[in-house]
C-alpha cells in the first residue's frame, strides 16, 4: 500500500446466462485488466460464473459440472496474477446448494462464503434453489479437486493490506448485515456481490444502503451488481457498481451498459483504522469469532488515483456549501444566544477590526440577538485603531457597524500603548513581539473592562486555524468570554462571510466583499504609505495549507510524510516541494509548541468534525515533543 491506500476494482462483466465458459473468459479478462491498473482486489457480481438468473437450471447436473470446469480454467488463467478476485458461483456442500462468494488468488481458492439471507419475496425466490449459509461455521468444502475453508465465519487477511469481509446481496438489506459483525472483528474492506434488479427509485436507495453501511462500519464498502446480460424475462438488471468509504461515495459506474466495465477506487485503510480508534463506540461492539484466511502480497498502485480535496473544510458544490454555511451560522448564533440568555448579559462586546474574523463574529452576534429578540443597537462594537491600522480596514469596520445597526465605539490605543512602553522600559521604535503584543493585550483589556461596565460578555473572534497555530497573543486576542469562531477554519471563514453577503445582508455586500479582498493581517506593525505591511500568510504560510494539514492530521492521524504526499497530490504544481516541506514543518512545530494556549482557551461551539477544545475533542499535554514528527518528515522516502 502507498501510505495506507489500497486500490479496489469493481467489475461488471458482460455475462450470458448459463454460458460458464464465456463468463469465465470475460471474468479472467477483466481481472487481468484490473491488475494491470494496480488493483489489489477485484470484485465481481453475485453468481457471476453462471449468471444470476439461471432459474431451475441450477438443478441441472451439467451446469454444476460446467462450474467445476470453469473454475479450474479461471484458476489456471489466474495463477500468475498477484491480486485477489471475488467471484460468485453456486457451491454444493453436504448435499445442499449454496449461493457463494469465492475468494481467489494465485490459482487457488482461499475460501468460500455462503449467502446468509436468501430472499423469498416478490420477484425473488432463491430459496427454491439455495439454502441459507447463516449457520455454517468452521467448515471446509470440496471445490474442483481441493478442500477450502467454507462458512460465514471467514475474513481474508491481505499481506500489507486490509482485512476483508464478504457478504452477498440480500445480506446488506437485512436488519443486521453480516458485514457489521465482520467490521467489529476488524475488517476494514467489505465486499458485496449482488444481483439487484432495477426498478424506479431503487438505485438511490441502494446507494444509501451502501453509503450508510460503510459509515456505520467505519469501513470501505465495495458493491458489484450483475448487468444487462442477465435474463430479462421479468426484470432488468443494470449492473450497479460503487465504492463508498465511511459514508462518502468514491466511485460509481454507469448502469445499463452492454459491455464489461470496471470502476476503480483508492481506499484509505489507514484513515479508517484511525477513525475507528478515535471516533464513535466502535471498540465497544461485540466481537464474534472468525477464521482469518491469509492472502499473499498484492500489487500496489504506483500513483494515487483518488481526488484529494485541497480544501477539505469547504464543500466544492455550491448548493452543499450554501446549506453548510446556513447550518454553521445557526450553530454559532444558537450557541451564543444560549450563553447570553444563561448569563443574563445585557450586551455583547465585539472588537471589530475590519478583518475577516471579527466580521464573522459580528455577523454571528447580530444573528444571535435576532434569535433573542434583542435590538441590534444593544450590541457594542469597539474599533481600536493603533500603530498599524489602515484607513481601509477602519472605514470597513465603521461601514459594517453602521449597516448592521449596532453601536460603535472608537478608542485609539496609541497613547495607552506608548504609556505602557514607557512603564516597562520598551523602546517603541523596536517593532518586536513586545511591540505587537502590548497592542493586542491593550485591546483585550478595553473589551473586558467595557463588558464589566455594560453588563455584557466579550465575543471572541479567533478562528480554528489561528488556534491550531497559536497565532494569537496569550491573554490578548487569545482570550474572550465566548469564542464563536473557535470551530471555523480560516478557509471556511471566507465562504461564511461571502455567503452572508449574498444570503443575509445583500445591502452590505460591497463592504463585505472589500473585507474579503483585504489581506489577512493583525495590523500590529506600522503601515507603509497607508497600506498593510504585515501579511499573516507571508509569516506563517498559506492558511489553505495549514487547514489541509490540520484536517488530515486530526481526522485521520496522517503521518508527516503522508501529509506531504497528500498535499503534493491535492495541490499539484501550486506549491513546490521545498515550500510544502517548509510550511508543514512550521505547522507541526507551532501545533505542538502552542498547545499551552489551547489548554486554557475559552468556550466556543464545535461546528465541524475537527475541534481543538481541551474540554472536548483534543486532549494533548502542553509539553509534548514534536521531535518524532519532524524526524519522520525529514526521512528520505
């Protein structure tokens, strides 16, 4: 595997009912093609060796002789192939016929898994031919001249790859699918051989089943259904093929195609293993006994063929993004409204700079006051120009407050900071961290004092990206009484403000769009010719990279080298190798060294799957060492 990725192929071969020789030839051809594309596992539909719709031909001895002969031919043709294939075939065991999934590799049958739930309703009447395998465990069956493990208690352990569980069609539609037990026993890749006919609306429901089962099991789930070559006597089969990973659809093929087609997906097994450790109650589930059947090493893809979103916090689809922004605003404003109501605050104090974060905080505060039925003028905004404040940001702050109908107070902090420099003996011409942090703490002190004076609370403006990097002044902008942006990364802040300009306050669109176009800056260093000279991303690096690193490190536990690998793939030529390494190392160092700020951060609402509250999602000692992560990043690949 490449950093935990395994390539899965889902094949829907062109079959002919009861034409075992022809079907085997088509299966073998598709298998060879998939291995040529670097697939580790190739999944075929239910009863793909014979065709699903053979009907009473399943009673015919000649069909079963043909199956035995066809399997021998398939095993012979696959002897030189390294990948594993899962095909469907009828299997005799102790005088009974079972609908089975056969796992094949290097000319051998590793095992056979019978279908547990055999349907007998409406157009399905499989019990006419097949017996349920639900009670078959710890068994061995005779297949073409060999004995193989047989039963529903089989898992297939791929060398340097996932643990595989297999179920057949109706098994997925049951109340408790066998794949649920397989996942609890450790299977991270679940395979379903199916023969699901097409009726109006069924395709969408089928996708929901596969997607939900992959999410519930925290697994990758591959699904292959038989195609249009099946009998059309009473129903039509469309050949649905798809792969989902933890609820997300990775790949899906076109239905109703009268030729063999293969769908590929690179599934991230490492990510799934981490999610199982860190999320949900997966570890508390009952574990049933399974036999683990070893498989040999399989091919690994030479390059990743999977879309890696460079902006994982931001939905790429505009409609989905609109829904997401609306929901985030609701979470933030509801949380703040609840806090204001609980404390009995008369007002909220918002430090407004004309930048993105304080703009979002103010917009959220206005929505919270709307929820509470309070007047917007009860919100007290404070703009505090200092050494680095530009006329552009000051004008935008004032225009925003006027447009929202809130109360604005302007307090120039220049003289107060100069007095403080004199008190501590600092030369104001030295523009160091002291020069910057004095301003940040002066502003926070003013906000806190005004909160006391007016019976309110200070609404924090810092976002998730700044919290991750520790890009704040300790006990300055680091502190507030409720941090509404604490769960929102910088890349998403931009879209929230843009969404508000379109959906909530179109009359404020010009000023909001100018705020969006203003460079991100704390404005703590003197401006040059009236323009911002201190641009945050020139110091700490692009926020889109840091948000990318943050998401994959926290969500999937990605190692530094995997983070680098994913970033190369996601951003392409936008960043060079040295630049990616530089900003990744800075991210890691800051993430570790700045934990002490997160350990005492104020309350704030979680809005997405990533949060860094020490009382919630992220528990980390403030003195943890980053050495192992840096050493890993610096190793040769």
